[in-house]
C-alpha cells in the first residue's frame, strides 16, 4: 500500500501573494485611477467623452480630401483622418503623396475647422508631420518601433497608438508606456483588429474584449477602428455600435467620396451617406453608455 507524503504547511505570507507590479506602471490604472482625457482641437477622448475621427485612408487629391472633409464634418466627425505616408504590403501599391498630402490636410483643416490626425512611419519624418498634424498616429506595423515612439513622444502632440495586429494587450500597453515614459501623457489607444485564419470573409477580427479589458488596466482613452477591424464597409456600422457598447471612447473610420475608385482600402470605406446614417445611430448607444459625444 502506497504511503502518501504528508502535506507540508508553510507559514502564511500575505506579501508573497500580492500581484506583481505592473511593468506599464505609468499607463496602469493602479497608479492613476482617474480617466485621462485627451483633447485634439475641440474633440475630447476619455473620461466620459466620445469623438469620431473620420476621413479617407489616404489623401489622393485636393478634390477628394476636401470633399471627404466637408462630408464628415457635416455628419458629426470631430477629427479628420488621412494618410500622407502609406505603409503598404506591396511596394507596387500606392504609397501616399508625402508632404503634398500634409499640405492638403492643412488646407482641409483651414476650410472645415477639423483638427487633423495622420500617421508617421519614420523617425526622420516626425518633425515634418508634426508641423502639419494636430495628432500623430502610430500605425499597427510601427507599434513596436520603440525609437519612433520616443521621437513621436517628444513632438509635443497627442498620439494615437494602434494595436499591432498580432500584439498582446500587454505589449500594446507597454508601447504606450514608452510614450508616457518619454514625457507625453496625451495618448489614445486604438484597437484595430487582429489577424485571423478567416480571410475569406473578413480582413481582421475586431477585438471587443481588448476595449473592455484595456479600460480595466489603463486610464488612457481607448477607441476602435472597425474599418480595419473588419475590412468590410457593410460590417462597419454594426461593429461601431458594438464598440461603443464595449466602452470605446471614440471611433476611427474610413470615409471616401467614391470607395470604388479609392487607391487603398476602398472595400472598407464608408460612403458619406453611409457615414451620416451611422452618425445618426450612435447617440442612442452613447446615451446607454453615459458618454457625451
């Protein structure tokens, strides 16, 4: 007959059971219980405030960006988006107009009053992009480019930090920590969808759990990008409302005057009419969540 070893009883040490300290200590809600509110022009994100960022994936022409800017402003957007430098999978696809696009975004801001957010991809471009943009975007591919994060943090502009499409929530928050540690407290997190095996129907899967969980872990505002999160314009309205229900502090949406002719991401871009219809739906969801648009 086997003899069982007696249970070894060790002294109880409460300190030994304490959870480990957060490696993202500046981003952690543990040390900063109150929500951070980030302002971009008249738009506010976080702390019960909600705002919509909208515009084309890329600036293609003067007419296109101005038409899009006026359309999204009239529908209720608070910030204009538009890519000047486009990180594309293929080197043969449209790569953006560079500084010419930044100049057109500045013109659109002058005409509409909307502040501008655009992506910066290279440390050498930070000063140039910051000269034109009101908010600097770190794209999914650049989330772990830590020197770029530090350079962007020093530009003195609010930062929109997208989650990498294969990044864990912890890695996302640690990227935000780089910005905070470099002295920039105006950081907005953006969930933009995770890569999955089901590429037949969707481009990515929008991770609504990440939105809810990030709010538990960090005081920083969290917004959603249903355009990249689905890759399909017909799914964007439904997932936008779902993101609001999950606690999102804003939306980042692609809107193009003529998606069928878009030089990039046309399949996931809303028409101005579809965007206007979505903006009419949002107030009911915001009221349920106690957020102010």
